């Protein structure tokens, strides 16, 4: 039903709550794709409340095990790098403009990170603190939250790719070890006076990740070579968010406004890759490093990238009644400005001299030492492409009008909601063509009128019948229309954007029947149908014979029809909560020079069934509480084939989680949590053949929660 999950905040602060909105209305963003998560701050108490949460967790495949990895010793417990990473500060902006005879000077200044390290992984730790209350002298309500998480995990994976006749192009298997450190801080302060509220929110998030991976297998297109691929990665992500907001109630008029700015950094200052190979028919041969005369995505080298997004948003809404109807109008402005840079510095054969091939057989910790960058050794080169950097902005401005008109017939109520949203979208990317010979500007401009109409009939106080129609859009993301290409180490495929993408338009029809009780019991059955013009899908590049490249394309149109059932039922001992969705989707693709015509296949990313069931035991009279949840997702298309009918299918998968809590005292409790205890891997297949298999992470955690 949706091509991608809705944007949402993913940090579990106790001062936030969220509600899921499934029907579009004019005050929501036009990029509504079947589900919108609205996250708001709860009302603050005037009473001081403090709580702390300390927890440890164990991962069966990682905790108490000893790991031998390359690199991955650059981050301490606070997520701060303690080693030099990336290129030296004096490194040239373009190494290809430096004479070959002088490049070794800079190569020797690059720190050698191909050093084997070992560590014994202790249990993961997390902690949190929350304080909320009122400052007496100034009358400000406040809420503060601080969260720390540190995780280390290990996963095995397999990846294969096939030719058109399903003979193997390559096959690899390996493992990856990663360490993550996350800090999050949220502050919310507001002042109430009369019918007014003024507030400020601030959010800081820092995430540091370092990872090492190694896989071994066979690359049959490289003269049948047995190969070992290794990668080490260091990544930092930061978010700085501030927001001012206000609410003003004047008689029957309610005015709300908010303005926010945020800055997002995603820095990958030092990713290194290394490939060894040997003749697969000679198992006694030594592995030798694979290098060439030019830098490329696969072979040994350093990748760096730097992405910065500056985001601004301003929203207003005014609600007022006229002649028994409730009107709402408002204005929205949202803008992202992006600056992205990427470099690939490759280690290559020094063609300026006679190479000493004995160096090719050195182990990783010895091969790229400074002394080997010389006239008869190695040199540096740079992968040059004009598309390796770009500036962009994504801007949306919108205004809307919404009317709610309740009509009463005794105890029966008919509510008519109608309105429209006018939204203008501008997306511009400023880059260079691949040869870096001329400027390239990619511009997308859309002006859409998005109507919405909903009829809600309540024949009884606890019964609703709803019917709605709406029109929404799904615009491509900046990375999807940028011509920049990058290579995914774990799938051995390159992925690039497509500047010809246009936004999709969805025509939505919904019917829902809801029954509530005086308690928490409820049941809801909904029928929905969507006709999507030009849906965006991730596809295997045409002309590559199922080769290792992916991009994004518009299909002609798609139809999505389904039924959704939601329920809450209090049984004698437990409460059952669940939702189940059954979907039938059909996509039509026109035939082109590089794409075969296809009709009736499923929409990429859309599973035919989804189920989430939870059983909860939580009695007010009991110190004990528990829950168990079951989540099931049916098979769905992962990548769309363009020259063949056999798409890459992510297989059906289920997951089981549980939580057991016990209140030792009024203010002290312990919680035992098991996540993904079944440990089902993510499996992708193509025409029944294994394409990819990735282990998922199982964990058991014990938390102690204190209120004071």
C-alpha cells in the first residue's frame, strides 16, 4: 500500500506519544502514503517527576565472544573517535593533478588502519533519565530526557547474483561486526497564561557507528577467481533540532503555529576496502591483492562522504466555528537544503616504475604501509566523476481549507469533512555531468490540488461508518533523482538515482466500520483501494542482463486493493491487540527498448499480508505484567526485474518479542525483554534461487526503572 514507511521520529522518549493517522485530510503533508505517524509531547504535570532507566542486554551471537577484526578501535564508550581517520588535512583536492612521482608523499601520511584488533564483547549497556515538572518561581513547565545506548552485534550473510540463464555470476559468504553508540537529549519548556501557550523544544542526537566485514567466495566473471573482500567503515550522524511553538485561544478561535530549524550531518570520513584473489582451480595458490591502474569502487582504497541537510519548517493553523460547522485553514512551509560530497581515493599499481609483485602477497596489515608507496610499488589515483558532489534543495509550500460539519438526527450523527490542500513542490539539484565537463541542473516542479472528502455516520454512540476519498502524492527523494552512484559492499551492486523520475499521484478510496465498547474493546474493518499513477520502484537496470546495478523508475500505474482488520479485546486474563491487512496489488509497466512490458505483477515493496498480534497482561492489582507479540510480513518484491519476469523476492518472515515486568515497589521495577527471539533471517530469492540471506539480531535485556 505504501512504497516507503512514513517519516517519523524513532526515539522512544517517555514524554512523547504518537498516533497513527490512516486517512488523508488537508492539514497533513501531501506526501501522505497511506500512513502518517503524529508524534506530540504529552501534557506536563505540575508535580515534579524524575525517572531513570538502566539496562544491560546480551546478544547470543556477540556477547562474551572474542572478535578479531580489522580497524574498529577508533570509538570509545562515549562515541568519540580516538584515532585519526580519513584523509590528511593537507591532502590535495584532486590527487590526479599531482605528478605520479609525488603522490607517494601524500600516501605515506595516510594512517594504515588495516591492523588486526581483538576485543572481548561485554553485555551492551543503555541508560536513560527523564525529569518533568514545573519551575515554581517562573511558572514554566518543563521536560528533559537523556538516553544513551551502546551496542555491539555480529551478523553472518550470504549474497549471490545470476546471469540470465541463472548460472552464478558470483557467490559470497561472510560476517560483519558493528559497534554503535547513541546519545539523545530532548528538552521541552512551555508557559501557559490565560488561553495561550508558548513553548520551546530542542533535540540533539548523535550516533556513531564503526563496522568491519569480511566475505569470501567466487567471482565467476573474473576468470573464475576465488576472492576475499574486506571493508572497514566509520560513520557519524548528528541531528540538531530546535522549535518554537504557540497556541492561542481567543473565544472560539484556536490559533496554532510552530517554526523549526534542524541541521543533519551524515559523515563517512573513512571507509576502506580491500580485495584479494586467486585462481579458483588452484587451492594451494596464495591470495594476492587485486589492484589496477585506475581507482574503482571495488578494489583497495578510501571512500569519504559528507552530507549536510539544513531543514526549515513553519506551520500555522486556525480553527473556528461558523453556523455549526468547524473550519480550519493554515499554511505550511518546508525546505531542505543539501550539500553532498563524495571522494574515492584508490590504491593502484605505480606505472611509473617496475612493480615489485612480492608486495601483492602481503597480509592486510602490511600491504599498505607507507614504505610500499614508492616508484616500484603502489601509488594513488582518484575516481573522478562530476556527479560525485551536488547541492540541492527540496521546498514545499502549501495552504489548505478544511470543513467539518456535524448533522444530528436525534442520537444519530452524520459528519461531513471536506476540503482541499494546494501544494507546490520545487526540487532542484545542481551538479556536473559524469565527465565533469559541464554544469547539470535537475529541476522538478509540481503544483497539485489535493482534495479530501470523508463521510462519517454514527447510528449509535459507539458505532461509526466512514467513507472517504482523497488524492495524495509521493514525490521522489533527492537521492533518487540525483545521478550520483555508489557501490554497496554487502550486495556487490551499484545504486544510482534517475533524474527522469516524477512524482506519483495516488487516488484513494476508503470505507471503514468501527465498533467501540464502554471499556477498551473495539473492532474496525476497513476496505481500501488506490489507483497510483507513475508509482516509483527500485529496479534492476535495463540492459545489464540482471547485472549488478540498481536505480529507480516510474511504472505506468498501479492498483492496490485490500482489507484491514484492527481489534482490541479484553479476555479473562489478557488483552488481545492486533491488526491484519490483506492486500492485492497490480502494476502495469510499458515496454521500452530496455524494459519488457509486464502487467499484473505486485507493487515493489508491497506484501500481500501483514499481521501484528499482541497479548498483554497488565492488571492494576498485580505487581506482575507481561506481553508477547507476533509480527508477520508476507513475501514482497525487493528489486524489480526489467528484462526478465523473475523479480528478487524478499521471503515471508515472522518475529516474536516478549516483555516481562515486575514492580518491586511503587517506584522501582524490573523489566526483562526479548527481541526477535525466533531469529529468522532475512532471505531474498530470485526464481527460487537464493539471492541474499542476512542474519537478524536476537537480544535479551534486563532493565531497572526507578521513579523519584
